[in-house]
C-alpha cells in the first residue's frame, strides 16, 4: 500500500495528463511523505518534451536532505 512508503516521493503530473488530476491527488494524499508537482500546459509526454522544466525539479528533489523533503 502507498501509505506504507516511508521515503520521500515526488509525484509529477501534467495538467493535461492522461492520468486525471483527481487520480494524481489520490496518489499524492496516500503517500505520507509526498510532494506534488503539477506542470501547466503539459501532458504525459512532459518527461521527453520538457526536460528543461523537469530536470531541475527532479534534481532539486533528489539533492535535498531527506528530512526536508516533506509536504
């Protein structure tokens, strides 16, 4: 179950993603140490189409000390 994941998780979605925002929010709220990133004007191809947006966000998340990566 998602609620048992104790590590920080970055949930990323596009506001025009195939996965609905409601479903993304269910995932986000189920994870006790999650952070949410919804990118405007993007869809499920954001990883390949907008690396200049995502790479800094992901790098900052991964580089942060674990105790500060909370909601």
